[in-house]
C-alpha cells in the first residue's frame, strides 16, 4: 500500500492552487470598482449627488449580474463539472474587466459591470465545492481557508495598482491577470464525488427548483443565504461608501480605496482566524456565532464612534473586516449542507444571492438616507445594519453542524 501524502501536499494540491488564484483575480475585479468608483465617474462627468447615486446604481448592476451568475454557474457546476465552471468564469470576468477599461458612459459601464458580475459569480462557489470534495473531511477547512485568504489578498493588489495607474489601466490589469491564469493551463482533476454522481443512473443533478420542493432543503438553503447578509451590508454600504460616512462624521480626505484596503486586510486576518478556530473547535457554527457577535460590536463602533483623524476611522474599517472574516466559513457551510448532486448549485448560488441582496440593501439605504426619509447616512446605516444582523442571528439559530460530515452522498429529489 502506498503511504499517504504528507498533509501539506494533500492540502496544497492543484485544485486549491487554481481555486485560490482564481479567487485572487475574482476579488481584484470585484473590489476594483470600489477603488476607482469616484475617479472613474468623475472622469465620465459625474459630480456631487449624481456621483454617489450612479455609483450605487453601477454596484447594483454588478450585484444583479452576480445574482444571475450564481444561479447559472451553480447549475452548470452540478451538471457539467466544478472545473469547467472555474475556467469559464475566469474567462468571462477577465474579458468583462478589459471591456470596463473602455467604458465611456454610465450605460456601457453598467453593461460591463453586469457582465463582470455574471463571471465573478462562478469562481468562489465552484472552487470551494471542488476543494471540499477532494480533501479529507478533517482537513477541508484548511483548504477552504487557504482559498479564501489567498483570494482576498487580491483586494490589496487592486489597492496598490490603483495608487499608480489610471482607472482604465487598473481594469486592463485585472483582465490580463485572469487571462494569464488561463494560459498557465494548470491541470486540475475533477472531483471524484462528482464523477461518481455523473455516471450514476437516476440521480438528478443541478436541479435548482428542487430546493423549493422540500421544506428541509428549502430551510437549509435559506439559512445558508441569510447568515451572509451582514458581510455585504458591511462591504457594500459601510466600506464602499466610506467617503460619505467620513464626511458625515466631519472627516475629510477619506477615500474608498484606503477604506477597502483597511477592511480587506482585516478580512484576510479574520478568514484565517475563523478557519483555524473552526478547525480547533471542530465546529463551523460556533465560529459563526463568535464572528457575528464581533460584527455587532464593530458596526456599533463604526457608526457611533467619534473619529478625530482619517487614520482612526480606517482602524474602524479594519475591525469591520475582521468581524466579517467568517466569509470562508459561510461558503463552506453552504457546500457542506447539501449532497453532491446539489452542492455546486448551493455553494455557488448562496454567496452570490447574498451578494445580490446588496441590490435591495443598497436601494433601501438610498431611500432611507434621502431627506424625505431620515436624511442621514448614519441613521440609514443603523436601520439597515440592525435588520441584517438580526436576520443572520435568527437564521443561524438551529442550523445543522457539518464540520465532520461525510460529503459523499446525494440529495433524493
């Protein structure tokens, strides 16, 4: 009998490397708009309130694309394979990134962000599903942690590139990175679990509607979705609109790029911490409870705190990032809650539906901050944040622990 490979070799395999690098470029593109939002829209002629409203609208278009893409790629992941989705999604968002560099109006900017959103939707779910299925159950948490922590550092690269290049070049760099990853042509083997299900007779794969034909499946799916609400409230509202919140607190010179960099530095550390803590506690749910509670305190500090300097305000963004560092646990839970024939569908649609919820969150925030409602970005953020966090806690209560579950099974549809 051949001796088992060392743990580090089993974790750092081709699937983990490609998923991590793909997510790295994914996050670069996903967050790049936040870095270049102000200067790109100013370059296109937008100022004042129109700049803020157009920025929210473009972000909503991107998130709408991710909502649609999460459904498309998830189904394809269960029908055609996890590896195919990884590569096709990288290709689509790379091309969309390059096209973004040629935007000349809000209309084509929106079209390209929508395209990018569809492409970006496939990367994380397919990667986490693949890694969860190829690693042994006691080590898969380490693999998903590596994918998330390496991938999230793409935000820091976007911040660096933004410091030295025009906004159009930033998009070209993102597209080029994705195409370079494809040209490397790293060979990744398909999941053995998927191959078995693919050849099985009478097994329905990628049937999204089946999530709604059973109360058990439906409740698991909705719970997986709702526990991710606070992340995109934090990233999509508090972080992306950091200049507006800084202005409301009497601070000048706050930039979206610096806020995102501070947040994602914390997010990387949070994801590493939550992944390691999950392995130590042998629990996904305990870590979710801990980090959602941290998020409550971080949001309170951000909205209620008095900040005398931009640096102190950026510290609050860093703490917010740590508090939502449960993203890797959130996505892993989605992958572990369902059988092989629905796993990619759920693991890909859940994070993107959670991201897509930024559309109603953003629309609600936009309405609440209007003078006809509260007239205050701070008050609007309090209301939206409270709702998102309460929903997440309620969804987490009573969820099934999946840390040590065997994933080699199918859902009876």
